[in-house]
C-alpha cells in the first residue's frame, strides 16, 4: 500500500485542483456574457450562487462515501462538476441552460471534501498525513490561481462557449483517468472484499437514527463544524473586502487591492507546504492554535500599521498574512481527520465541511454590514478576531 500512496495523493490532489479551478471558471467570462446576453448583475450573481449550492449537500454525499466507497464518489464528483461546466458552455447562448450547467457543476462540488479526505486519511501513514493534506490544499490554491488565466485566455481567443466547453471536457478526461488508475484500495477495497453488511433495521427502534446522531453530535465533530463556520467567515472576509480596504481605507487603487489579494493567496500556498511539515512533527492542535493566533496578530498589525504606509507595504503585508494563515491548513485537516475517525468517515467529513457553507454565507453579509457601519479597517479587525476565535475553538478538540 505504501507504494500506492503517492498515486492516491497525486490523483486526489489533481481532482481538488480541478474543483477549485471550476469554482472560478465562470467569473472570467462574465464580461463577455454580460455583453452577449445582456445579463444583469442579479443574473450573474445567480450563476455564482448556483455553483456554491453544492456545499450544502456534503452531509448526504458523505453518507454515500461510507456506503459505496470514496473512489466512486470522487470520480463521480469530478465528472459531474466538469460536465456541468461543459453544459454551461453549450448553453452560453441561453441563460437557463447556462444556469442549469452551473447548478450541475455545483452539485458535483459536494463530492470533493468527503471523498478526498476519506481517501487521503485511509491511504496515508500517520507520520506523513500532514504533508499529504498540505499538498492536497496546495493543489486547491493552484486551481484558484490558474482558472482566471486559463479561462480568460481561452475566451479571448475562441469565445466564452469554447472556453467553458474545453475546460469541462478536460475534467471529464481526468475523471476517466482517475477511474482507471486510482487504486481501489483501503476503505473501498475493504468494502468490496467484506461480507455484505446487514440491511438497516426498519422495526421502528431508531437504532440507525441514533447511530447518525452519535456520529455527528460528538464533541470533536461539533467543534470542527464550529471551527469551519468561524474560520471560513474570516477567510471569505479577506477574499471579499481586501479591495474595499485598499480603496476606502488607504486611498489606493483597485489594482493594488487585487494585487494584495493575489499576494495573500501566494503566501498562503507557501505557508500550506511549510505547515504540512509542522503538522507531522508537532501535535496538530498546538500548531493550529499557535498559527491562528499568530495569523490574527499579523493581520491586525498589517491593517493598522503596515498597509497605511503605501502600496508596496500593503501588498507585502498581505503576503505575510497569507503565509501565516496558510500554516494552519494541514494541521486543521489532521484535526478533522481525527475528529471524524470514530464514526462514519465520509458522514463526519460531510457534516464538518457543511460548516464551510454556513460561514461562507454568513461571513460576507455580516462583514459587509460592518464595512457599511464602521468602516473597512474595523471589518478587518473583526476578521482578525474571528481567526483568534477559531484558534480557541480548536482547543475543544481532544489532543489525542
């Protein structure tokens, strides 16, 4: 099995890269679609919302991982996500088809976290788990960085329709490669080789329902769910309002704000790789607490002291903040793996990562209200406080 670990990590990371690539596949063609179809901002916003809807389906998909195996769900997730993007490309001339394709792609997105982490957790030895999770998350940031360049480049040469169809077909091809080459080992192999499990009882005893409650209402699982609500609210705040902070608070241009956000992502990618080593060498809870507190303090210092000094300081400062926050990701993922190990793994991952949807919806709205009422600097101090609170939440996860 050890010889196959690299293949599992590589293939799953490639799928995660595609997942995040497709999350940003539509925005680069929005200017073209607005001109060609006369779309309103509300209609464009609905496309983004349709892609995001899949995050609320992670719990039932996690249950499917436990019942059918993570490999099958992973391959299906890549295929459905990519197929939805290709369908949207075919429907570029008709808004309802474009919206339907975005919705299909969003449904496919629900597969990645439950299936990915189940595969990685089962395939990787404990002393290398943090590095595997770090590589997996690094792939996500590569996908984020590549999508605007690739999709916008294709659209400039061949149009929005061709751009979406081509990147969608590429994902379908990857799904085929994964289906043929991803080893059916670990949890999947155990399910295939084992005797059939007895059918759930239907005598009204409620045993199956109690099992579900016991899996999801354990302290560690609830703590990690709460962690993701708070942590993702903070992360979405940085992604959404860095541009506003640069323009409104410091009088810088919008391009400087965008560059600062890019620096944040690049710094995070570097921090993720370094954080993988830390997560394997030190207890992940301690690493998570230390890096989150350090990241929160760094963000507050950059917002209050460094960024007001000018554009180079704002860009460099946000790069440092990204690196500080990036350190936490592998340890965070090890804590998730630990928290969900006692119950159904896919089910636990699905429930925990549903917190991403809650934080992703609530965070930008609440922080937007803070920007409107108290200003962008105050909003980013709230973001720093949220990172600190997420550090406190990790203390609720058992150390071993």
